[in-house]
């Protein structure tokens, strides 16, 4: 893969990157089709997931590990077993 960027002086630079993917990091190994994310009032509930993290839209970690999270109204990113779900709490 070649990445193109501009230097501080406005010149174009090209950087060649080689990315090796180990079979143990393949995303197919971590996807859990049974993970479900739902909202009831001000509560985000995640079921069937081994790993759950909830983030604000600014990237702040709101909760780690809990499957039931009480939040204020807003948009949240719920990462359940490596899959990101966008959630609106009214």
C-alpha cells in the first residue's frame, strides 16, 4: 500500500507500507453474530457479547465490560465483540 501525504512545506511525499496480517487477528475469528444491542429508555443493553465497550461520539470511554449501561440522551458507539454499533438514546 502506498500512502500519499503533504509535508509542512507543501511537498508531496509517498510512503510505502507493508502490512502483514496474522491469521489469529483475522476479524472473522472475533465476530459474534449473536451479540445484540438494544435501547430501552436511557439504558443501553448488550446481550450475547463477551466484550463490550461504550464510547461517546468524541471518543471518550463511557463504560467497559458492563452489559447494561445507563446514559443520558445522545449518540453512542457500542463495540460488542469487535463490531461497532451506532446507538441513539432519546
